[in-house]
């Protein structure tokens, strides 16, 4: 069991043990200590530093809590690290803008008040810490990294050895150890472990190095805690430290929290610099808040921070993301007048968007402006950018044209560029162009690689030439390239789309013989092939095999298979399959359960459908509004409206808003079973939760559809309150319904009510009513109806007719 000590303890036992370790280790030569470590070959999955494969994502340093792959470091035991508790951190950090309606506005407020804050607690800036290459090759650094790889075989002696080495590391060495870790969570854990050791104290550059490492990950909580440690311990925090935390929050998708870091920065008395402002603008642009980014830019200039080309490039990207490329081009044109000339990135960003839209002429014009206005000569990167952008968006011919132009100007297009164009042609099924381009690659000494061949195989499969695809697979071996999983998966996809799923299944079975390993996509491709062909039992068996090998289908894939089973009236099998997936750890969502409920409802097994609902509650899968609507529909089909109404009431009590589909379902079944009064009571409850303007229009039209115009007319007053065109259409439906039942007087009454609300009935419909009245001997009513039309200027239209 690993020993760990609380650095706050000053007891005799701790000191004795620490000195004992130091004394015993100092008496032994370092090489001897190294020889006591487990041999590299004896620790499965690990070799030399940087060469071994990580065993798993679970790791543990002495004295630390266990961290799993889903943990970002926030669950460490920080009681001995002089840090804030979670509640304190939230109050001091993320809750800083609690009164703001939108978290990103805090950044704008910060910019407007930053110069007025003279409480500069932290002045000197450290910024980015660069570690020399020779620091990574230092023997102590290599030995510490080797020890860290043996964390799965930890023991007290190894911990003592690591502690001994730690106290002899200089700050740059510690920084090199942190940067050498492939898994950033290991670096964070090592930092915490070292921080707990007696007679050791992290230098300021170690904090900055770790923040830089974490800024490249989504471990935002760990980055926030490191920043808090720096502030609590009086370490000078530059604006770069806050910028690292903002970037980490941004990578994690927590854009509001990223902007709130600016508020924490203001409280610390640190003035913003251009770098932090650029990060803030990037965060706002990434969150599709371009207008706020522009306001932030204005505040920057007001407080004396002049934007640079990075600032404007972020805004150009924001404009393009919002399909406002004209504004992006205008900004590029205005940049010189703002004292900042655009660089190639500015132009590339706009060009990429124009390529996506296939606005090739504008791309050429922009290239000319890049040369004339900014004196930037198109280079290799320019053409590579255009070729890849056009190929990615399916414009293979234009990509090839730029490839030719680049080669004419003396630029060398490598096999990556050629492969992009080949892939684009293949996706369109243009095999002749693909073959010609590959032959050209050979003639120019640009040998195609696995990616190129895989693109060709995919192209053959798309046009149904499976035999040609198989031949291409064999040619790969002849040219010294081994097909990978992607190559075989492309062939599997072609087989399945051409009705040869059994052959694809056989390929999976013999994959080991051909030295390739199927992945989750390979299995999914064949599973969908079986599903499309109606071989559902084979599809289910394949999913079971897939799960057995550690590949889990997505909820969408599971749902497609369940839908197919239900459509084949195999609902019981669908439920059994769902339970198997759940028991084996597959991700199951509410939609999967709802699909099974719908299947039982279609075959009329309502008890089984309600049983599935109970199962959802048992495993803490809460039904949504679609689930309740589906169950209501199933119960309504058999007239069990009381139970159905209870479900809707339960849904409302759970805070779920009814959708338009829910309203239509309720109206349909209540009208069908002629329970209008009960329907209106339930609809009133639903309206309290979620209003629907067209509710009574739908009720009237549905009653008319079921031949109940008398009941519908009782609700006409609720419709005529607004007197809109939609209400007029509803009245027309009611008039038609009365005419269908041979009740022209009732139809005339509805038309009269429309006139009273300044709504003019349809002329042709009124003519039908008039004729019907005259045939029934109601001449006065017929004349009055037509007279009202004449009074409203409709007579001329009748003459034209």
C-alpha cells in the first residue's frame, strides 16, 4: 500500500519517516535504486518514456484519490492543498456574474472598468514558459518520467525514490516532466502529488507550465483550481494565467464560464492585455455571439488596447461562420485603414468559405486583391488550402483546376493534395477521372498511399463496381501497401449497399486471417446492411457480437434496429433486444423506450406498453413529452380516455410542455369518441402550461371531420374573437360540413356570424349555400346572403365569374 502524508502535519513520525527515506536512498547508488524497479518487459503495456502504450485511463499517485477517464481532476482531496472548497470557488469564481442576465456581458463590463482599478495585487508578468530541449533529455527528468509510467505497480520504495528525485529537480526540470506526459491528467495528478511533499515547493514557472498544458485540454476545473492556488499563495498572476483558464473553458464548451474569468481577473487587480482580449473575442465568436464580440472590440479600443491581426481574424471567422462573408470581405478591406494589414490567414478564412459555396470567381478575385492590396504572394499553403477546401465540399473539378495552376507555377503538390482530389472525385462516382489522376501521380513519382487507394475503393463501391473494388484491394498489397480498417470498411459498405450483407458478414468473420481488426463503424455498416435487407435476426446477432468485442452501438443505431423489428410486428423481440443492450452497458435513451412503447401500441398490447413505462421509471429513465403522447395515442385508440387523461395530467405535473402533436392527438381521440366536454376540460389544463393559438380552430375542424358540426358551432364564438384569416378558413370548414349534412340554414347562420365579425365568406361557398336554400324554398334567406355579399363589393367578382 502506498504511503502518503499530509504536508500540514508536522509530527515526529512524519519527520522520522521522511529522513529515513532520504538517508536510506542517499546511501544507495542511483543505478542500484533503478535496478530495483520492475523490468520494462514485466509491466505490460509500458516501455520507455514516450514509447509505451498506456494501460488504461485510470491512474493513482500516492496519497491521491483515484481519477478515472471521465474525471478532469476536480475530485482530488484538496483539504491539504490550501485551496478553496467547491462551494467557495463557485462563489468567488463562476458565480461572479450571478446578477447578470448573460455571462458574456461580464467581459464587456470588465473592459469598461479595467482602467479604473488601481488595486494591482499582481504586477510582474511571467507569460508563456519555454523549456529548452536539453531539459527534456536530462537524466533526472527521464528517470522521473519512467517512474510515473510504473504508477500501476506503485509501492512505498518507489514513492520514496520519486520523492528523493523530486527534491533534486530544478523548476525547469519539473516543467519538462509535466510537458512530457501524454495524458494531461497524469501531469495534473503529479503536480498535486508533488505539492503535498515536505521540503518541496512549486516554483511560479511550474504553475504557468501546467496552466499552459491544461489550456490544450478540456480539463477546465483543474485549470481553475491551479489559478486559485496561485492567487491564494500570493504567486504573481499575469493576464496570461487567466487566458490559459479561459482557453480551457472554451475547449470544454463552457463559454459563459470562460467570460466570467475576466471578472475574477478584475477582482485580482490584473489589467487585460491584447492576448486575453483576443481570447475573449475568440470565445464570443465561438459561441456565435458576434455582435458582443464587436462591442468587446470597441471597449478594447476605448481603454487603449489596439487590436492586431489575430483580433480581426477571429472576427472574420465569426462573420464566415454566420454566412456573412460580405461583411468579412469588407472587414479585410478596412483593416489597412485601421492600422493593421490582413495576413494570409485573413484571406484563407474567407477563401475557405467561398470555396464551400463554390464561388470560384470571387476566390480568384480575392487572390488578386491579396497580391495587389496586401502584397501577399500566393504560395504552397495558399493552393493547398484551396485544394483541400474545394475537395472537402465536393467541388472536385475546381480543386483539380487549382492543382494544375499550382503545378504550372512551380509548386509541388504532394500525395495528400492529390488524395484529397481523388477522394472528392470518388465520392461523386467519377471513376475515370480518379483513375487518370492516380496514373498521373505515378508518372510524377507521387506514389499513392493507403488513403488514396481507400478513396478509389470507396468510389468503385459507390457506383456498384464491387469486383473492381476487390481488385483494387489486392493491388494495394502488390504496391506494398497494407489495407487498413478504413479500406476494408469502405468495401463492407459497398457490399451492404449492393445487397451483399452476408458476404460482408463473412469478411468480418475472416478479418483476423487478413490481419485487420474491425472497429465499431465496420460492425455498424454490416448491421445496417442486414437491417435494410430485412434480416433482423442477423442484425441483432451482429450487435451482440459487436458488444461482446467492446464496441457499443449508438442509441440512434439501436433505435433504427428497434424500429425495424416493430415494423415487422416483432415488438416482443424488440423489447428483449433493448433489455440485452441495457444489461450489456450500451447507451440507451428515452427515444429507444418510446419506440418500443409505440410498437406495442400499434399491435394493441397496451399492458405491455404501460409495463415499459414502469421499467423506465425503475432505471431512472424519465419519459418525455413524446413518450406520454405516444401512450395517450395508444390508449385513445381503444377508448381508454380516462387513463389517457391521467397520463397527460401526470405529464403536466412533471413540468413537461405539451407539443402541437400532443394537442392534435388529444383532440383527435376525444372527438372520435364524442367526449367533447371532457376534452375541453383537459385542454384547459394544457393551455395553462403551453398556450396554442389555433387550438379551437383544430377542435372545430376535427369535429366537422367526424360529422359533428353542431358540437363544433358551440365553440365558434371562441374562434371568432380574433377574426383572422385562419378563423375564416375554420368557418368555411364548418359551412361545408353543414352543407354535407344537408343543413343549409345552419350553414347560412355561420355565414351571418362571419359577416357580423367583418369576415367575408368565400364567394363560391356562399353560392352553394344560396342554391341549397333556394332548392329548399328558403328564398328570403338566399337573397339576404347574396345581398350581404353585394354590400361588401363582391358582386363584380361574381360577374367576372
